[in-house]
C-alpha cells in the first residue's frame, strides 16, 4: 500500500472493478438477509485482510465462537486466546512489508472521546438498508462536541449513493427513545387498563410452557422405546433371526430416528427456556421503571433493535411480543418521530 492510498481508497477500487467480496468468494451469500443491499468492499474488510497473519504463513484457528447454545450470535475471540501456528505454509507476504502495513494502519488510529456512554450503541439500525448506525463526534465552533448518527452503508460507500446519511442528534434521539419506552412499560404495568391482557398473556404462556413440557416427555418416552428397539435388534442378530444386511439397514434407520428426536427435544427445551424468560417480564419491567438511571444492560434485555429512517422516524422493536402489542392491534410497533 503506497503512501497516500488508504484502506477506503482500496475498497473503492475493488468495488469499482467488481472484485467479489470474501463472503461471495467462499460461498457465504446464503447468510444475507433478503432485503439487504448487495455487499461491497469497505474499509473494515480491507484492514481485516491487511492484518491477517495467514499471509505470513500462519494458521489461526478459534477466531470466533457462538455466544451460547441458545444463541446464534457469533463473537470474536481475543487473539491471545486463538490457536496460532507459525510456518505452516509458504508466506505470501514478507514480514518487513507486513510490518510496514501494520504501522501505516496504526498511524491513522485515533481515540474518540465521548462525554457520555451512548446507551443505544449497537441497537440502532438503518431502516432503509438494515446496516448499523455509527456514532460520530462533531466539534462546533464554540468548542462543544455533539454526537450524531450516521449510516454505515452511506459512510463506507458514499460515492455510490446506496443509502443516505441518517444524521440524527444522539442526545435528542436517546431522550425520545427512553421516554417512549417508559410510557410503554408504564402502560404495561397499568393494571386498570391491561389487567385482562396481562392475565391472558400469562395464562397463554403458562399453557404453552406446559404443552412444551408434555411434548418433551412424549419424545423422551419415544427415545426409551428406540433404545429398547436397538437392544432387540442386537439380540435378533446374535440369535440369527436377522441377516447382516437387514440388521444394518434397521439399525441405521433407528439411529437416524433417534438423532431426529434428540434434535427436536433440544429445540423444545430452548422454546421452554424462552417462555420462562417471558414469564419474568413483569419483574424486569418493574425493575426498569424503578431505576433512577437507565443502564445499557437493562436496555439490551428489553430491546431487540431500533430502526431510524432518513426522516428521523424511529421504530422500537421489543424482545417481548407483549410489549410490541398495542391495544387491539397485536402487530403495531412503537413508532415515534425525533424532532
């Protein structure tokens, strides 16, 4: 990378010349959302490749892992915890060149200093393209600093005009969102207005929990039957009742059925756990409403995502369906407009 050429410039050149992004090259296009804008190169992708020690002949395993068996979320593992082996294949780049590139990247690093920790960090998405909204700091002539939002698609591919800035004052937007959440939660706690709905939801969840428990019990009983069947197959084979071909065919079919049952049981256990979480919602809401200062951790427990349009229309999606329900319309989502 010669002087004056930055990762953003490289990304723009790759996009202009229709060079496939890594995910397209390795066949990961199935991970895209249906309404997601076609992925192009950006600064982050270029920097990630430039920092990859694989080009020095290293083999690195364990770069990421699932947050938990219940979650599909993938988290990055710190480099010191990854499995790194040197000299496993021929280097594509000499170490001197690699080190120079690292120095050039590090020289452009800077630390953003915020006056306050942005509560909605990571929860905000662009309503038009589905990408995350970044938080930037702008210094005014008076010396004061203002934080504002910017769409990541717009920031990384401005020239292509695939999206718009979505610039919104972070402090104003945060206040609007918190006020809306508090009003919705207060409505949820209002026994006079929602007593019947609350009981209905609770009863429905309890019924669902019991139904799932019954399904798990039925499937566990089937597993016991399959284990007995496998034992019987072995006995029939030893006694000469079954030929080898018949035994192998029936045994393989039974093992597959048993595997399928175990998978269904695990899915049901996850559903049951989700129902348990939903039954705890009222305690979570009361805790939220009693807090003098709202924490980011509490918001993450309640909010799935918040989308913002170019016209500053904000839509809040709660993690609990009962909070997304409003009045008679169960599909109505909390929408507000940030002035």
